[in-house]
């Protein structure tokens, strides 16, 4: 396969060459950034102006709707919020079928992801009885998650997966809350689930969104575990959890996970010195001890980050 | 399909984990609710009342409920609280009309008719305690991001050990216990 004929063949050739010469992804990225394609450089200004223009149009539309809101009837309120969202979604799908406009799909799906749930909430507010806002949110997020994820199954676009998974988590979180899962267990379960799914995403062409989900999942997981062990005899175990997460970050090749777990470890050391050493030897000495530990951990984190880079 | 699950076992486990947790907790809650005896003592409670010495408030004197008003030093908007009674025999919450009270005087009070004798002990004679829903569960980043806000914030509940009895037709985060109807 010396002359690749399509994108997949080109990617296969690049990965073969990278393996043969032991080139890492970061090195490829750094080289591309050092020598940006001239075509891309000339395109950045129109793109930024395009995004800015779209933001103004969107903002203007939102302001106009806000000004007219009290004068609108119930059907008009639903149509004016849900309608543009649905149209943006359909336009997004149409752009996916034409290579020339494919880059317009992400802003269109973003607009749809904001307006469609808003329109559904407006519909429920105008027409549904009862005041269970959480049930309304479960219905809305569940339906939008299905819509985005089913579309993703057909079009395999990363933005569709991102929004679909965002709404999926919102619906599942509410479902867990309504099922009686306590806040801490909900955080641990959902955080772990998001991290596992992010790990699976990291091994697909949609790896661009994996760091975001690693970030959310790991913060949620570590936060919830800390809530469980805080001010208990088990609080020492958090040290093992945070350290374990740092090792896991090397295994999972995720710098995001490393940053979050390092932050958690530093925060825990602050809690630990405050809890056990503040009144024993004196706060200033405790601070000095903590400072020494921070320097040690930051050195260790940098070393682990290098490991991720070279792995 | 079998191959899909085999090849994507990690992904499937990640997606199934929160659903399994929801199922397990749902079943555990149903079992604990099914095993408990429902409350039998009526409870009087209020919403929109923030336990302040000034403005509108409630006192229980000699087992009788009294609605009182203490004029604040400065002019401020004083909203009347709302008073409710939950009668387990009828499985319904009923609003009680508050007596008229002269809020131009420095202080005034009037007995609330139709409530009966109250006891203000924490536990009812049948062993229940009255709680606002939010005291039941903790919140964190994940519940705030993905939990849709805790629904328990808007519930008034009667709890006996692990058994929770949610009061029907009340959705207010400010519900506050007044007393148990003992006669």
C-alpha cells in the first residue's frame, strides 16, 4: 500500500510508518503544528469570522424571542424554540452527505442540542400537568439522547456521539436519582461508567472527545469517593485511590487523568494535614511538610507525564 | 450481536453499570417500602416559614396551635406561610385556613381552629419523624451535573428507620414540622 487511495488507507500507512520508526502521536502532532499546512493557515480568519457571525445571529434570535415571549401563544412558543432546533438537526444531517459542507455539521448539531431540549421543556411547561421537573428532564434528555445516538449509528460523526453521550448521562443520572441511589454511590457509579466509556472511545476514531469524558468521569469519581471517606477512619484509603488513579493514567495513556488525580492527591494532602497535624505540631510546620510533599508529588507527576509521552 | 458484546465488553460494562445500580437500588427501595408499616398519626406542617422571631410564625401552647405575628423594626414584605395537615387515614394533604391577624400591632396572635391537640416531640407515637426530602441524600458534582437536581428537595417525608413515606401532593423545599395530632 505505497500509494494510498483513500483516507483509511492513508491512516493505515501512517500507522505502519509510525510503528516502524517508533514515532509517537505527540511527535506527529508537534510536527504538524510546527509545519502547518498553508491552506489551513489561510482559512483560520474566515472560520473565526464565520463562528463569530453565527454567534451574533444566534444571540440576536435568542434576544428577539425573549423580547416577544410574553406576546406569544403556547404553540408559537413551542414552534419558535423546537422548530429551529429540529431544522438545524436536519440541516446537520444533510451537510454530512456532502463533503463540501461537512464542517458545518458540528455547529448545526450544537445549535440543535441547545434548542431541541429547550423546545421540549417549553412544550411540557405549556401543555403538561404536574410540577415534577425532574421527570420532565428525564423524558427530554432520554429522547434527545436516543435521537443523537441512533443518528450516530448511521453517520459515525464524533459531534453526534458527544451530544448523544452527554444527554445519555443526564438521563441515566436522573434515573439513578429517582431509583433511590444515594448521591455518593451515584457519583461513583456514573463516574466509573464515564471513565470506562471514555477508555473505549479512546480506542476509536472518536478519541478527540475522550479527554473531556476522562476529565468529567475522574473528577466525579474522586469527588464522590472523598465524600464517602471524609472525616471517617477510612480517609487514609483515599491516598491509595488517588495514587492508584495516577498509575492508571499511565496505563490508560491519559494526561487528563494524570492532572485530575494529581490535583486530587494535592487536595487530599491539604485535607489530611488540616485534619491530623494542625493542632499537633502547629500549623506552620504542617504547611512546610505539605509544601515538601507537593514538590515531591509534582516531580513524580512530571516523571509520569514523560512516561505517557514515551509510551 | 454476540460478537459485538464480545468485542466491546468494556464499553457494554461501562454503559450497563449505572443502569444495573439504578435497578438494584430501585428493587431495594421497593422491598424496604413494602416491608414497613405506613404511618397512622396525622401531622401538621407548614411551608414558606423560616422560623424567625419577627413576622408570621407558629407556637404550640398547651397542645394548641397558635398563629402569631411580631412586627419587625424595619418595613419589609411579610408573606404569610401556608399551613397543612396530612391525614394518613385519608392519604391526603389538606390546607388549613389561617385565622385573620392584625399585623398593624407590634405583636398579635390567634388560635388556629380545627387542628386538634398537638404534640411537638420529634417522633410520632407510631415512631415516625418528619423530614424535608433533601436531608436524605448527599449531593456532589455528578448529582449536580447529571442528577437533574435532587428531587428529594421538593418532598416532605415521614421516615421510620429505612422506610420513607412521601406525603402526596406537596412539592415544596421549605416544609417544616409543627406537630403530631394526638387527639
